[in-house]
């Protein structure tokens, strides 16, 4: 058997060589534990945590958002884009085969130059060709493999980006729904109070007409009526705006949103458990940041490989004939093969600039990755302390509302029996109204803080939510 030429053997022996740095995971300063860890925390990261609210309407809203939200569809299309890029880049590792064919008919003039064309020679010429060409760049220095490594990391990063959209979307829908139910409750309190004060004001007008109260007391009563009616007018557009925001998250035009359980009937999810070290695997945005770093690191090798020769194998096999009927006969066959080598000699710093650019991008990606991790730790710590303290604040405010209800009741009795002025009644009712609104807002904060905690800790629930999307798409006609 004939041995391949020595240069080709050398090329093949060097095929496993790749210039540029291999990726090494950076060292991460991970705290041993969270400062505000909850003693009752449970590892529920792989469950559909929003189902713990026990509100079927919320469950359906989240399913709808996962199916129809425009950000989800954009992220899915971005994954398809990077799949195409990866396929295009990976194809360069393999021989590129092409097929060409042409037919040409031409006539030469008989009087050309000092010697005329012989009259017996036909001046009309035919030329037919059918060529199969092959070109294969030998990836000796690993340029193509580094590009393939970078493209693969970009593809995986786009998938993690899609999962990050799912994480944010589920949390946004749940938070928006809780905020909507919070505003509904605030509006209900304002309307109930305004109705009671409207009835009281009508009684006060009768008493003022009978001369049993002063005009000052009537004005005081009216001022509180106007205050509560202004609160109603303030809350009504907030409810409509929140409905519109939630509708857009669902992939719909702005409009009304169906309601489920009242805010007071929602069940509070369990606090999720986890260690800081788990966060690197549970948060898709952190995995995306690391994959971006891997991609940038591979680009350094691809840039440095341009310093070295580019070697390509070329081949051609085909037929050429001046008669179409003889195109595929033996005498018409043609072939050639060769090796093409090119190497930069002077680029005026062009390649050095590309290497410097790739290294700078890798440094940026490294800092972004480390910054993302620190931000993730911060998000969890903030959510933990906010969740703990909001529940504590809600307990205080519940007792405050109860005490102010008692205060308002006895203040009214004292006023009706002539033991105190109406100012005391106004003070008690005003304080009770404000405390009721504050308590409702805090209750809503308790739920939204828990939602933020599940968003900050991430987990397998993102995969479970993704399965809901896949299942819904399969059921579509």
C-alpha cells in the first residue's frame, strides 16, 4: 500500500493540537450559609410552588402565560437561531463537497491575427463540464474546533436564557396576581368605608338641620367622607392598570382578568431550602453567564490560531467534452487534487488586535459571571429577610387593626353618649381605615416576598414549568 506524503502525515499527526486556553471554572467565594435562613424551610425547589396558593385561577393564568407570553416565544426562537449557528459552524469541521455543471457554445472569427482559420475547421465550439469538487480545511491548530466549542456554548447559553425567561415570567405572573388581589381588597375596604361614612354624613345633615350638632362637626364628617371617596377614585385606575399589565404577561391585549380566591383565602407557600453552593446549579441565569464565559474563552483560541498556517485539501473529479453525448465517456474524465497552504506574514497588527479583543471579552464575561453570582446571593438574602420580617410585621398589624376596631367602637359610644367630642371618633376611624389598608398591603407583601424568594433560589421547578409548556403545545391541534 502506498504511504501518504510526509507533509500530509505531519498534518494528521498534529490534528489533535489546539491553541488557546482550555476552560477552567473560576474559583467562587461561596458563603457557607445564608444569614437569614428560615428554620422551617423545606426543599421544595422541584415542585410547582405556585400550586401551594391553592388557587386554580392562578394555576391557569400561569399555564396560559407559559404558552402565550411573547417573551417566551422570542426566547424559543432565539434558541432555534443558535441551533442554526451551531450547525453552520460545526459543518466547517467536515469536507465541503460541491457539484457544478456548465455548457457553453461559442464561435471564433475566421480572420484572427496574422493567420486565418482553416476553412475546413468549424468555427463553432462546444464545451460541456460536470465537476464534483471537494475542499477540506485541516484543523491542525484547532481554530475550527474552538469555534465549534464557542458555538456550542452559545447554544446552551440561549437555552438557559429561555429557562431564565420562564423563571421570571412565572414569578411575574404570580406577583402581579397577588398585587391585583391586594388592590381589590384595598378597593373593597375603601368602598365599604365610604359607604358607611356616606350614610353617617346623611344622618349628620339631619342632625345639623335639627340643630343638635354644629356646622364644624358636619364639616368634619364630610371631610372624612371626601377622603375615603378620593381613596376609591385613586384605587380604581390602579386595579385597571394592574389588570392590563397581567393581561400582557399572558400574551393578550389589555383587558379584564378573572379572579379566584380572595387575598385572605390564599395559602402561603412553604419557605424553600437550599445552600448557597446550590445556587450555581439552580439558577439558569448563572449557568447562562458561565456558558457565555466558556464561549468567550474558546474565541481566544480561535483568534490565536490565525497566526498559524491554514492548510486545505482540495480535489476535483469530473468530465469535460465538446460533445454532450461524450461527456461521461472515459476520454472525457478529468481529475485533480492538491494541498493549499496560506499563512499570514504581515497583517499590521490585525490578528494581534483580534486576540486582544477576544481576551478582553473573556475578561468581561468572567467579571459578569462573578457579579451575577454575587447578585444572586444578594437576591436570596434580601428575599429571606423580607419574607421573615413581612410576616412579623403582618402579625403586629393584625393586632393593631383589632385594637383600633375596639377603639373606634368605644369612641363612637362615648360620642353618642356625650362624653367626648367628634374629633375622637374621627381620629379612631381614620386610624382604623389607614391600618386596614396597611395590613392588606403587608399581607400582599408577604406573598410577593415569598414569590421573590422562589425566584431568587431557582431550582428544578423551572424544568417542571417548562414541561407544562411542552404538554400544552402537544395538545394543540
